[in-house]
């Protein structure tokens, strides 16, 4: 088929490559356009509700290798998953040598990252064989520095050079290598990042991210039934939504493509006829009446509330409070504050068991009247480029929640007016998202 584009990078998520049947759908999509030249596969995902992703099986395997030493049965299951795919596709690919290498590594005490990365590696070998594309090991083209940080510039140089002479290639997602050559993975869902890195390196016209939903939906389909799809969204809006839990696309996959202004198109492998969502730098020229673009949320936050009379007239209090968190190596999410109070919102996992350290350090540093730590908060982000300069949006959010008797524990609105963040009790989290969706999208 002829398209507007000359070069596409296509990433297929776990569900798109979970079984031979899904492989066939993905391969048909690749073959439908010869410009789909560079392919980034994930590891096989869930085939049905209750199934286990291969990455999770590999992680279990690693954990068993360090705890009981009983990992072989789990690895048998992994081999079975791949062998089923190979057989189902009618291939003769022989992965027995590869399995033996991984088994040997596990027996000799390899790392978690190496083990987890093998899901993508093996799937990449099968896919490359099936579609007849060259396999390029991500370990040879994606690099992390000595601090474990992704080395964007070196990676881009090496990958661009390596792929420049190749008409087609399969590059497995999720991992790269450390300076000493050992394997390192991105965080979970990281194949999205690999796709974006490849798109930048080959200067693709578009990065297609194929998954199991017809694009980015206005909110999580597991919370609201059949939410409306978003047809176009900016990188900045998407990052806000992904960061706040809309898990379709890894939040860090925006950076490589944003630098090169490459649009991302989220598509559904099971419904390739749907246009999906376009993620772009600017939506100039594209008019929409929607005030909000999407809603996302995450549970598991804690609020540390610091009260001190006349706090606002004492210079440096905020800085000293934040220094306590920096010294304890705790990231903060938000810092809503009032005249005599300052709240620091953090991930509960980061503060669990360290409440005493935090409170005593703050006590020493700013001598407050009162410190209170409150757990079980959910944050809901209402995101929309059209909220700026549109009076009454926040009021509509608040009244929608009030009508459902939902108490708002925190409010934070960035001055760019791109989002409004609301803290609610975890028990009313789902109801809050439903109420806001209903207010703006029905
Ligand atoms: P893949 O395995 O293809 O990378 P993911 O499971 O990482 O796919 O992401 C797709 C899933 O994200 C969907 O199946 C859906 O359940 C979930 N999801 C959460 N929020 C949203 C949203 N706002 N729009 C679409 N999907 C969402
Ligand atoms: N397979 C990895 C995971 O499950 C990476 C990915 O799917 O993007 O997290
Ligand atoms: Mg994913």
C-alpha cells in the first residue's frame, strides 16, 4: 500500500505478540506497508485474562534462582510459550541453543536484568525469522552509562550508523547494555522507549506503537466503560497522562521522538482499520471543542503536612523542607502550600517505615508547630491543552466531585494550566474518575 510516509518504525506490544495467532496479525500489518522497515517487539504478553506475561515468568525464574534454586520448571513453561509460537507459525526456528545459554546463565547466578531481557530477545529472533528481517541485538545499539542512565547521544550515533545500511531490521525492545557489556533493562513497559529511540536514530516519519486498544482513550478503560478515544494529543499532555498512570505508553518514550519531532501513532493490532491516536508537538490547525483531553490517576501517595504559623513570611522554609527530602533521597510529586502550611506529596512506597526519620529531620530543620503524615491518597490528573484561559474548568471538576460526596484532600494546578491534580481518598478514587469523565465527556 502507498502511504504519505517513507519510513516507519513499528513497535508491537506484548499482547500483539502473545501467540502465533497474534504474530500473524502483526506480520500482516508489517507487510501491508513496505515503509514499515524497523520493528521493535516486546516479549509475549497475556493471551487471555489470568495468563502470565513471559517477562513476569522470567522475573519469577530469577527470583526462584536466588531463593530456592527451583527455577527449572518455570523456565520449561517459558520454552513452551516460545515453542508454541514457533510451531503455530510453521517455522523451523531452533532456539534450543539460546535456551541452553539462558539456563546456564541462571544456574551460574546471572542478573535480574539479563533474565528479564530474554523475553524480548527470544521473541525478536522468532519475529525476524518469520518476517525475514535482519535481527539486530539491542545490546549492541542501546547503551547506558556508568551511573545506569540511558546514554541517548552515544546510542543515537551507534544505532543510526548500524541501521543506516539496512533496509529492514528487528530490534528487540526493553534492554540495552552497560559499559561493561552486561545487560540492563529499562523500567517495565520499556519496549515503548526502544521504539522511540529507533525512530529517532533512523529519522522515521512516524513511530507506530501497536497495542490492544484503538489509541489513547480519555481514561482507563478498566475504570470507565468504553471511554472516548483521543484522536490527537500533544507530547506534553501525553506525558502528564502517562506519568499519572495512563499506562498505554511508557512516560519516557516521549523524549527521543520529541527531540526529532516525530509523531507517534498508537494503533490497535486487533483493529488495524482504526486510525488510533496521533501524538504530536503542536495541535495548531486542529480544532476541538473538548476542554479536557484526558483523565488519569494513580493510587499509593502520602501527604506530609507541615504547619507553622507565619510560614509564608519566613524565608527559606520551603527550601529547607525540600532539602530534607533530597537528603533522604525521596522524590516529591507535588508541593501544594498555604499561608501556614506546606504539603509534600510523595509515593507511599518511598516513605513507608521511614516516617520517623522524615518527621525528625523536618522537626530539626524547620521547627514546625505540627507535622502530619497521611497515607492512602489517590491522585487524579485532569489534563487538557484547552483548559488554559478557560474559566470555570476547576469549578466544574470540584462540583462534579461534590455531587458524588467525594472529599478533595489536595488540589494542585500548574501555572501552565495544562492540568489540575486532585488528591482524594483511595476509597473514592474510581468514583472520582468516573464523576469527572461524566461531567466533561458525556
Ligand atoms: P502493550 O503490551 O501493547 O505495550 P500495555 O498493556 O502496556 O500494552 O498498554 C495498553 C493498555 O493500557 C490497554 O490494554 C489498557 O488496559 C491500558 N490503559 C490504561 N489507561 C488507558 C488509556 N487512557 N487509554 C487506553 N488504554 C489505557
Ligand atoms: N516486556 C517488558 C514488560 O513486560 C517490556 C514491555 O513490554 O514493554 O515490562
Ligand atoms: Mg506497554
